[in-house]
C-alpha cells in the first residue's frame, strides 16, 4: 500500500550533469520541494565525478529524508564508453540510495516522458513545460537535467499513487480527465 504522504527523490544520472528533483506528496497532491543539478565537467577524473555524485545524492537524502527514490535508466547510445560511464553514474546514485535503505525504482526515459506528457518522444522542453503546469512551477532552471530529475520523481508518483485501497478505476478517457483535471491542462 502506498501512503498518501511521502517524499520522492528523482535522479537523472549523468557524467557531466546530474539532475535531481524532490517532490513532497501530501494528501495525494504533489508539490516540488527542490530541483537542481550537479555540474561534473570541472572534474577531470571519472572516479572523482562518481564520488561527487555519491556525496550529492547522500546529502540530498540526509537533508530531505525521502521515502523513495526514482531514477532514470540509461538509454543505449552508439558510444559504448559513454554508456559504460553513464551506467557507473547511475549505479553510484543507486548505491547512495541503497546505503540509506531507500526503495528504488528505475524508469526508462520513454516511460518518464509518457507519464509526464503523454508522449514517449517528447522533448526536454515539453517535459519541463508540463511540469510547470502540474506542479505550478514559475522558474525553470537553465539546464533541463534538473527537470528531468523532477520528472522521474513525478513519474514514480503517477505510477504508484493509485495503489491505495481508495484508488479509483477509470471507465474511459473522459472519466480519467474528469478525475484528474490538472493532468489535462
């Protein structure tokens, strides 16, 4: 059973920029607590970058005490070395969550985009725009890796919010929209 009140940390892992966002859910209403990025370009050594990722994720967990963590899965690219480095970055963020005994869920980029925008091929800008509508955000960061991290957290909320005994089933698309007006804006 998923509680009505919880805090979810979302991570968009990266080797040059890691995005993160935290939402707090109170009475099944999510709100943005924080979103940001960790710049890693200034560190030449890959292992130093991994330590920075671990330290930042652990720091977010210590400061905001999330109940769960959602992380974007690496997508397969043509460059095997880049994929390996991205997998290490994701694994490091996961290790920080595991060290804090957080339940962790991984979502494919397509799943996150579909959950937020209704389209698996949505751009980063479209995801950010929908986040502004759903979470009433006024200022977006310059780097959309932050909104990607926030999107992972909100995707997890969308995927798990109807697992409570009072969850509703929808008979049609119209029924869904009537019960979720904020998602149709």
